[in-house]
């Protein structure tokens, strides 16, 4: 039996370390978002939100590709890929590498005591 299924059966899947997506580093980044956006991303990363997460991720990727248009931006591309990484194993490995890089090069981004407005 996997650890994820054990957590779901014992009711600890909603704990702070498993808040969004199962990667504690991703959870730390999500906690740094503004409250409204953090709540939305946390909801999208729940396993039960798969049918909302996949189309949302695909639309964000498309919006990122068309970032030259007004309102759309390049910020949409990494967010869309991060959402899709929950369901696409090939993207999950890439997300892990990006989070490893963030952990090495930008440790302040993962520091829970850092200010949300800190752009270090």
C-alpha cells in the first residue's frame, strides 16, 4: 500500500506538508501567494479537482504561448505546466528539477518566515 493511500485512509492527507500537490516545496511556494490565489491553487492541486485542473492548466499554457497579446502573460506558462505536472508524469520530473533549482538558488522563496512581498 502506498504512503499516499495510507494518508488518505488515516485522514492526514490534508496536513500542512501535504496541502497542495504532495511536494512540500510546492506547498511552501503556494503559501507565499496572496491568500485568494493561494486558496485557488490549493483547491486546484487537490486530487478531486483533476477535471478542473487539466483544462485550466492547458488554457494557462495556451495563454502563456500567446503572451504577446494584452492581458495574457508569460506568467501563465509556468503556472499551467505546474498544474499539468500533477497529472502528467513526464512534467512531474521537470517540476521536481525546477523545485530543486529554486531550493538551491532562491532558498528565500521557500522560507515560510519571509515576507510575501519579498522579491529575493
